[in-house]
């Protein structure tokens, strides 16, 4: 198997953490988003979406992180994907929730337009409106995560143990570090974030992201936070 990732990128880290935890060792190909390597012809032929991660498993090419996680989980029989029907359905639901509702507003509309030039809107006013909209919608989704998906007693999203959706969700939530989100109004979310943040497999795949956070901080810019 071959895995194409940017080691600092959002869901690339979720897939890498899963591989680490499941003791899978695909051949890793680093694709630098900042250098535009994802838009080069060879990679665009592999994935016309020009995005990472991408998994190549024989004749099978998967270009969506959630599909990659599911495929790897089924292939490896990893306990990170539950076999209980109800828990599996909940994992499916949460993967969809993070990948659509939360990522759309928190990542694409709130964080990315502030820190990534390629995501900035054509004018400062358009960018400001986008970020503010994303901020308000993100607060809505964080409230759902805080009270509904987690609550005061849950350390993990599904059942009583770590699953792959914890890696997936935390990879998206970690984007908040780029703009200084400390989430003081969401103690349950913070507890969950810190729990997954202490997982050895998650720690192992985050050095590049930590460096990216430090580089953004060193720019000395002011960001809209929550």
C-alpha cells in the first residue's frame, strides 16, 4: 500500500495516526501543499481533486480520508473500528458530522481564510464576512459536540474506548490552534481534545503540524478566535 500525505495536513494526520495505532506500514509519499506539489501533473493524474490524503492499494485508489480510514480498518480488522452494529452506526454518523457540518464551517470558513492565502476571499470585506460566519456557525457545532456528542463524562466519542473517529474529529478541531482557540467555554470538548492529544499514536504524527503552528504564531498576526 502507498499513502500520499502532507504530514502537517488535517486529515492526513488522522490517517497516519490510525496506521500507527493499527501497526500498518504503508509506503509514505510526502506531498507538500505549501509547495503546490498536490497540483503537479503526476499527482493530479492520481487524484484529480488535487488533495491529500490518497491511498493506493493495488488497483484501488481512494481519495477521501474517511473512505481510507474505513478501508484500512476493514482490511486490518482493527479494534479502532467497532464491530457492534449500533457503535458502528454511531461512528458512521460522527464521521459524516465532522466531515461536513464541522469541517465546513470551522476549517474552511473560519480558520483557513485567516491563515492560508489560497483560501482568502477576493476582498478584505468578503474575507471578514466569511470568517465571522464561520465563527458563529462553529460555535453552534461546538455546543453540539460539547453537550450532545460528549457531555460531562465521555472521554471518547463512541463507546468507552478510542476509535478512528476520535482521530478524525481531533484532526479537524486541532486547526483551532492555528488561530489561538483555547475553547474555554467548552470544557467537555477540551477534555476530549486533551485525552486524544495524549495518545501515543497521535503524538507521533504531529511534529510537522506543531512546526506549522509555531510558524504561524511567529508571523505575529492577529486572528479572530472563538
